[in-house]
């Protein structure tokens, strides 16, 4: 007995598990979990950098959410597993119930017992003055006229007329369940499932770090017959590629394509404000198998479809523009440094103290004070909201695309201005200290003044800008001369002497005034206005601090004006006229020099010239599951329409011989009793008991 029970136990477990999979409650529970997960995936931005989530939710909740892969819900293992179980559960349910539903839809149920018709709520009896056979034929014609399919069963006691209409209602349930299976299968096919299988079973390993596509080993390359993938490619103007890059966590896999994509020209159109209104890529497609070539234009909302692969215009980027930068040292007595020539995306080793065009490239024996420069990006068009008298933070690619393709594309804003090209670069010194910089090529009008914006990225990712006043020629030359003169002790001494000679009321006060001016210039040169404030704080009584600060600021301003004249004379230029505009320029220069005393680099690199090379960023997808999703959506619409708008109605009429003719006992039923059904029954009874018959 125990042996028999032990043999039956596994069967019972499997049977119970099979029943669970095929139960409606289990499928509804899985569907509910998927709906909640889809809401989470819609509310939470997907596939953003980890740092963005840490900043938004904090380290603790980041770890909790990351454990469930909420940042990549739709490609998480648990989400795909639930979809697979939902497919299995719904398929079992469909397999078990669909044949019964189809049999029930085809059946007329003509073998129903005549006595059972009296139990129906909607029934009637009538008498026909004709034999049972003609009476049955009359009922058949009546039912057919109202759209019913009819079948007659004859036996010795009488005739059973069975009619049905709306039996396709059963197909609605089948279509709805089949649609759910097909949609989930399409989602699984287009997910990372095939990629995971190739990594688990095919030995594929993502490539970490930077590597040329040609150098990627076979373990880092996916099969050309990969059924589903989603990758990206960047193609510069004049360049071409036949491979896409599929990101996998912190690594990447290379996906070979059945064609080569060559970018002939990249087109960007702009609104009057400078915002991009349209960008498109004029490409040439070369079939790898046949050599066939044809031109195509890819733009937003107008992708390229070829050989089951769709190429979307995702965004645009720099394709290796050539730039020329001029160094303006912030230390020493050199007003202008070396000229740097490089390519965006490349690295250089630069010497901040070098003059002329001396540039040491990486790995060629750099000077001891050299710095590592990474040329990050060149942006030719910079449309900024200047309502706050400063450039707004740069938009992300998603925001940029939204402004181009969404309702904001044509929005007019008088505060939007194109403030010209900008360069972003990173400087890393010998100790490993690194900072990101953003400098604009042309001066910008802020607060009624023409200034150059020199930005430094803070720890929060935002840029803080120093405003350097432009000279009459719209350049940094005058400011650079003044800064170099301030770094020269002899020039400071001469400026203090000229100021004292011009400002002292008597010869007795000249030496004291000169000493005060020289001390103020020396303090300002080494610590900016903050250094001057620290000295005053330590040496001035609190009651006199405000008055002393005002005196020292005016002293520095007047001395800096003399220093500017000396710097101009040294370069063979005439002294600047003493106008209000020149006085305002000097005050702005003092403020900029004070801010630059805390600048985290010994040099400013200003964009002098560039040759732009555009690049297109494409998203490459192969998603055969989309056809299944479309088919599933159509089936779902058909199924819902059929279930809600087609009502299964059945009529049985038992006709048997009687004195003077025949009697009819009829009953009508439906799945959902509504007011329309009651009215239809009354019409049917009235037609069946029309003149010529006697109702009981």
C-alpha cells in the first residue's frame, strides 16, 4: 500500500502543478504582476546611468531597486520568466477549453429534452392548425428570417426545431486568449532572451573598455542570424560601418549587419531661434551579399527598413571635428600660451607654460608640468534660455529630441538665443586631479556687457561660469595683457607709483599712498578679492571694516586702470581713454581676475578655429516580434468586440401532433439577459403566435 502511494505521489504533484498552470486565477495573477511591473517601468526612467538613480533615490533605495532590476524592467529575468509562465498558463487554458468551446459553438443542442423547456424563464406555447411537419417548416422560416441557423430533429413523438444565433461569441474568448499568448511571445522574441541564451549557451562575452570593432574577438561578436537585437552605431560623414554595438551592462557585443551603411551627408535645419527643427542623414546602403547599392534618407519618424532590420535616426554627435585652441595662462607673466590643435574625441598632452605652437602629444615625452587633455565635444549651435542672464544647463539627448519632434518644436521664446560655438575638454594634472571645462568661442551679452563665458563643472554636474570682459575687438587680448601685468611685480610697482603720483594731494603723501596701492595689488594678485577681505578682517577693527573695504576696492580699481595703461604701452598701444565704459570694463576685469584665483587649472583654452565633422547616431533594431504583437492586437480587438457585442442566443421549439393540428412549446435563452433580449423574445413570441394560431 505504501509502495503504491509513493508511486502515485509524483503524478499527483505533476497533476496539481498542471492544474495550477491551467487555472484562470493563476493566469490573472501573472497578468496583474505584469501590469504593475509595466506601470513601474513607465514611471521610472529606464536604462539611465546608475549615478542618476543614486542621486534621485539615494544609495539604500538604489540597492533595493537594483536588486529587482527596476531600471531595466522589461529585460529583467523575472519579467521574462513571468511572461513565459503566462504564455504557458494561457496556452494550457486555451488548449483545454478551445475544443469544447468550438464544439459548443457548432452544436445546435437539438437533443434537449422537451420537458426541460418548461423550466426556462422565457417560454411560450401555441397551437397551429396544421400538421407538425408544416408547422416545423413555418417555424424554420420564421427563425431564418430573423438571422438564426436552424436544425430539425425528428422522432416518433414529434419534431424538435433548434435555432442559434451569435455562436461566434465563443470565438471571442479564443481570440482574446490567443492574442495574449501571441503578444507575450512577441515580447519575449524582441527581448534580451536570445542575447542571454547566446551568452549562457554560446560562450559570448561582452567586451569591456574601449576596443576597435576590428579587434573584437569572436566571443564578443553575435551571430549574423541573431533573431532579435537592439544596438547603436555612430557614423561620421564620409564614414561607413557594417556592425552595430549592443550594450550589455557595462560591456558591449558587436552585431554584424547584412549591409554596410555609409553616411554621405548629415543635414541639420534650424529655427530662427537656433533650435534644430530637423536633422536627417543621407546614406548609401550596400548589400553585403549581392553588392547592390541604393541611396536613402533617414530622419526622425522616417526610418530605413531593409532585410528585416530597421534603422532609426536616434541623434547626432561630433564625428571627429578638428579644433584649434589658444592657451591663456593664469599664472606667470606670459599673456598668451601655446596653440593646441587636436581632434574631438582624442587626447593630448599639453604644457600650460609653453608658448607659440608647442604641443606634446600623448606618449612623446611630456614636460614635467604638462597636463593630459581630453577633447570631449564641440557644439557649434548653443541655444540657451538667457532669461536668467546665464546659460541654462545643457539638455539631454532625450530633451533635445523632444524639443525637435514634440509640441515644443515650434514654440517661440524671446529668451532663447544662439550664443555660438563651445568646446568641452577635460584637464588632468600629474597628481590625477581632473576637471571638466566648457568655454564659449564668442562673447555673450549679459547685464549689458560683452563677456566671455568660461565654465567649470562642479561635483553636481552643473557648470559655474566666470565672466571675462571682452575688449573692443571682441577678444581676450586686453584681459590677458592685464592679467600678465598683474603677475609681474615690477609692473605692479610701476602701476602703484603712477597711481600715487596722480592721486596724492601732496608730495608728502605720495610714498604712503604708493605703499598702500602696492600692498593692495600684491594681495589681490595672490588671493583675489577674497585674499584682500581676509587681510582686512584680520587687521581692521569691526567698526571700520566696511569703510576700509570700500577704500581698498576703489584703490585696487584705480591701480588696475594704471596697470592696464602700462600693459598697453608695453605692447606699443596707446592708453585707453578714461571713460565710464572703460571704468566698467576695469571693474568687470577685477571681478573676473578675483574669480579666476580659484580656477582649478593654470590655463584657459579658448576655441580659436574649428572644422566641423558631423556624425549620425543610429539605432539599429531587428524585432520580428512586432508582427506578432500587431497580430495579437488585431485578435484582441476582434475578441473583445465579439465577446461584448455578439450574444449567443438559442431557441428550441418542440412540435408534436395535437387535435386539429399541432402544439408548439418554445423556449429561448442567452448568456447575458438584457432588456434587448426581453424585447427580442416578445417579438419572436408575437410572430410565432400570429393570426392563424390560437395561443394558450
